[in-house]
C-alpha cells in the first residue's frame, strides 16, 4: 500500500525557538535567509499574547507548484504523497515560486534549482524523522504516515480535531494539519500559476519529457534558463507572507542533492 | 587581507578517529549554555556537517536550540582567525605559536623581576574560558602558581548576587534541587525566568508539568514565549520583585498562611521578617509593583494554599542593585511556607551552581599564603592607573556596564593577550592573539545546570595553527613556573587527578562520565551510590552555621526593598525627572550573550540589530511610531535603535536585546554594544543591567 506522509503541528507548543529552521538549513545545506520551513508569529491577542505557527511545504494534494512547473521537475511522489523536485529537470525558472501560496519555494543560490521541503526524504528513508521534527524542543511537530492506522499521526488525527491553514480562494488541500487552536487560520496569499505556464505545460510538457528521456536535458536546460530564469525578477505579490522574501547575498552551496539527509 | 584572517582557507581536516565512514555520528555536548545538551555530531570526510540532540538525554529528550547548531557554521567560518598574530606598528603580522608563548612568559617573568614585592596584581585573567573545566584549571594554575591571583569573574555580571544570597540564607550557592522535581510540585513559580528563550530545550518539562496539573506561575514584566506555557503571568514593573515578595509575605503572615512549626524549628530571623513586612500592605506593594492589589492578594493566597511550591529564579533578578535583597525576600517566602526541602519543593537558580572542589584542588598546587584576590572593579581601577601589565583576555570585556570605560582601561595595559576566534572588539584591544579551538576540536569536562558533569571528546582535528586553551595555559604555566607547574599532559589526566583528589568527585570516573548520555550528577562520592538528585538538604538541616535558614544575616542589613540605583522613580537618583523610562534588556534565543554567535549568518537571519521594544501607549506619548529610529539615551551615552511597538512591554518601560556587536560581519547581528550606555551601578556583589532610567528621543 502506498504511504501518505503528513504532519500534525500543535502550534500551542511552539516557543518560536527557531531550532527547526536552522536544523533544516544545516541538513539541506540551505544558506541563511533561504528557508524550507518557517515559524509564523500570529497577531497579538488581548489576554493571550502572540502565538506561533510553524510550517513548511504543505505537501498539498492539489499542488499548484506542480501545475506551474513547465518541465515536470516538480511532481508528487505517488508512493508517499511528497511533492518533490527532480534536480535534473528543474530549470530554476521560478514559475513555482508565485504558484505556491505558502512561499515554500525558493531558488537555492548554490544549486540552481527551486528548492523546497521534501519531509527529509533521505532521513525518513533511513527510518529517522525529518530534521525539524527531531530537533523541536517541545515536540510541536508530529510526522508520520497517515495511511498507517497505527501510526502516531493517524491516532492524533483520529483523536483530536484539526484544521488546515489555507487561502480562502485557493484550497490546495495541504497535508499539514494543525491542532484546532492555531491562528490565524486564513493564509493571506493566493496561488498564482501563470497562464502562459499552464498553457506551456499542457501543450509541451509531454514533449519535454520525451526529449529528456531520449537525449538528456543539457540543451533544453540552457534554453529554459535563458527563457525563464531571471534572478532579479520579483516573483511575489505585495504582502506575500513567506519565509523566503529576504534578498541577501547568495551563499555558496554544494552541487549535489541534500547530502545530509 | 590580514595574515591568517578572513579569506584564509580552512585547512583540510582529517577525521579524528579511524574507520569513520562516509557519515559517522560522534557523541558530544554543547559548549554554550549550562543546559549542556548532549549531542550527536555528524562527520563526513573529516568535517562536521550537522549536529542533533542526543535523544537519550534525560533533561532535553534530544532537542537542540539554534545556538548550538550555529557551532557547525562557526567552526568553518571564513572569518575565523587561524594563526597567532602579533601587533606591530603596521598592524597584525603572523607569529609562531612558540614565539608567542615565549613572548608572553618573558613579559610575565619580567613583571615579577621588576616588582619583586608588589607583582601579584599586575597580571590578571579574564574568565570564563571557552573549552572545559580542565582548561580553566590549567589557566588558574598557570597564574596562581606564579603568584597572580586576580581573575575577572563572569559572576559579577551574571548571577553572583543570587549565589551570594542563597549562600547566606541557605548555606549553599547551588540550586537546592533538580528541575524534574517540578513534576512533584503543586505550583511552579518561574520568577523572572523566560525559560523558553533562555533554555529552550528544557521547556518540554513545563509542558509535561502542566499536563500533570502543576500550576505554573510566571513573574516577568515582559510577555514572552514562556507566557504561552504558563497558567498565570504576573507583570510587576522591573526592579520591584523584592517588594512583591514582601507584599506576599505580608499577606501570608497576616492571614496565617505560613507553617508555624517549620518556622520555629528551621528559621532564624522570622521576627525580623514579620517586622519588615508590616509596612508592605497590599496597597503599598501594589503601588510599588504597579500590580492591582487584588492580584497580589490572590497570588499570596494561592502560594499559601499550595502544599508544594518550587521557585525557579531567572538571572535578571540579580541584575539590579537590589538583587541581593530580592533573592532573600523570595527565599523568605519559600522558607515560611515550608517549601525549601522535600519533594516538589526548593529554589533553583538559572545556572544551578558549579560543582565544588575547584578551590580545594587548586590549593594542592598553589602556595597557601597569597595576596587576596581582587574583585573586578579594583582590577579595573588598577588597569586605569597603569598598574596592570599583562591581561589574558579570554572572554568579552563588553559584559560590564560602561563598557567603553572598561575598553579604555584595558587599553592602558602593557600586554593584552586575546584568546578568541574572530576579529572582535577584544581582538581590537590585543597585542597578541592566540586563536582558540572550536568545541568539536578539543576534549574536556563540562558541567550543566542540573549539576551534571559531562565529557566532550574531540571529534575533528583543529586547524593547524590554532591552539587549544589547555595547551596554551599548560605551556605558559611551565614557562613561568618551570619547577612548580604540575605536568598534566592532557585534559584526561588532569580530570582524573582532580577526581582522585576531591572526595565529592570520586564516583565520577572518566569512563563512566564519557559513557553517559546525560552526564552524571555531582556530588558522587562513589560510583556505587545512587545519583544524588532531588533536594540537596537530606538530613533536615541547612548547611548554615546554626543549621537553620538565616533570614536576618547582619552583613545584609535589615530585610527591605529599595528602588534600584538610577531608577527614574527614585527621587535621590540622578535619573529622576530626566530619564523617565525604565531600561530593561535581555538575551534572545539565537544568541549566546554578545559573543561568537554574532559570527553566524544563521543566527543573523533572525536578528534585527539595535531594536527597542516599547508599549504603544508609551509610543503615543512620545509621538514615536513603529519602525521609527530613535535614540536610547542614558546618563552616560546614547545609541540608535529601531522602534518596535509591542504589547508585550509595560508602559514606561523599554526593552532592547543584548547581543548586537559592531564587529559582526552580518547586518542582523551588527549594532552598538548596549553595555556602552549602561551606567555603572553595582550592589555589593554584582552589576546592574536593568531598572535605571533612560529616555527615548525620535532620531531625525
């Protein structure tokens, strides 16, 4: 039976210590100011102060970043539900960046791919938890396989009411569930899949895959980079709430994929 | 680019141990705060690539905080100093390590020769060191055997007042119990302790205690992440905690909510306390603390009704000039309600206390008759007057109030030797820099806030020309006292010599400590005895002269509360009428004081430089808006900070983070050292960093 990986987050336990963010960056060699995961402070509430909402790629069932990907590099792994990036296909065009309402996609400055959380594929393959889960001092994040009724996450999902944090207009059906008391529930940013990309993908994606299958991608990647890649372009709407907005000096990163998984 | 500085390639590092596979995990422990998270360090090709908490650690459960993780980046930082350096007329030039040690030793010997009658205070050591207990012992031996007793102790800017008050009242400077006793409490009071930010990896205990039904009361003027984990928060205005304690004691005594039997059997000075609290009516303590009377009365009744209360003291309580009195007042509450010894009871401080035996061990090697050790302010005075010839600067001088004055005094020292990692403010003052090792590169023992002793093993080779502290101070000791300096070649040998000499360490055998995932609790007189956890008062007596809690110690004067010095509410202060806001500062979760985490880009991404948090009400009165730049002005100086409006701050109070460093290479961490504008106010034991007056002026 296929797995379905998901995360339940108890944001009432989060103390905003940021260890999950650094654990992730170290594990995946993501330089400072670029983030695969985040902690979002909620609004000040009278008598309750500020609470924190940890998050990361929501591994959506209706992944708009997959819709936006012109080369098929971003795809949902059918065996476990994780949205992954095939680095050989990714041309770093950045179409997926505005397509993700959560700001979970970013151009990795050292790898020339648009990176994202993959629930630490390498670590979970070895039976470990994702880095953010393992590091969290308050165990605010529970990770597991929803398809396994005996897993902790299935038990929590069954026993306790959960909510999903979504944009009102764009429900991407995230696989991150929050225990009921989290705020805010509404995600302010809409998914923005460029129409041209949608068209391109529908028309040409099968051809791209075929070309890749036959010849490798070198020529097309170069072409794609010419066409789509503009590191200075602003891919976000005003007021985008996401972890990767800071534009700072780019650090040097490794060429290989997530060696610390 | 300077020789050996930024830009130099980190030398290729080899795996310290044979048979390391492509990625191997090594046990270690974090060298930063006193939680002492034990860790698993991932090494690939001889290089540390990641670090995670050790899931078997009893106290942390395998968690880590971002600071500890920053050590991976810092170890390979391009900004790290990789060679000993000597300042000459043209700046820095490389110097061989052996030549550097010889130069320092020659100068120290020269100081002794030129001042045969009066050399003892002409050489001083800045504590703490970075690496281990053994490196600290080696440094202390190197100087003391040569006849130099002076150390600038970090306690004077930390929680020395708390330790001193606990020692006077209870006969021990340590926490009286362990953290897990909170599970046996009915009420846990976090008094000025923002645990979620100071010791994030302990917070799971708060959650567990809360789930078990323990009521957690948090006393802190500022709303923090810790607030979210507590049942109730009380927000007295900064510096008034001692008055709150006396107000509570007033109600406990008046309403007969204290343990009379315990008081008569176990307390000396209760009459003085009763006398002192008479004037602290709910009305008066409410006026001082700016709390509603009802909140104080309710809190007192809750504490009076609790069968088991544990109080955990935050560091900030000691950082006011009334710190000693505040701590004594809080101890009094625990004493009269019979909450000092037994399960679920006690009083803990934030550092827990150092395992004993150090002085005893050092006395084996140093002459018994020595000049008395000087406190920091006396050493500062000597430096200012050119009476200190050599200063071994192992840690930051910026921890002191009026840090610019300290800088100026150090600049008058003939030879300043900096032991550091980066070109920071301390390096700027140095004549010689001997770069230090990062924690993964050395071995040695450490201790944690639960009195646990741990061993940190070397995991990777150090860069070729950096020098570990143990070696540097051993080499220096041998050169300045060739006949007397004992020959401990390795930290392991020193550890074992220590253990065999000090009875309370006998059971802490090296192999046993190394094999432990959590550390072993001191004291341990034999490896066969069970670990000594829980209340340290086992026999119904306190280690005070009469075996009772001492509340009316003569040297501490009458039981009282006083306005902190420099408080804008103190009519006698210079600040009164001129500096109307109350200054407070604090640590943030991503920084280890204002020290080397400032060299981490990962920590910088969460940092905002000099920022000042104020209540919107205060902002309205000052006509300042969120995001404005403003000057924080104090009696001695000013600095520019970005205003952030926050409901978490009380009106008429400002809060600013303590980490910024002007030398940090990363914008988020950069800023003016805030201690440069902190006026010099001290109680008998330690310095004040909060509670004095300041003003906020919009910057044009």
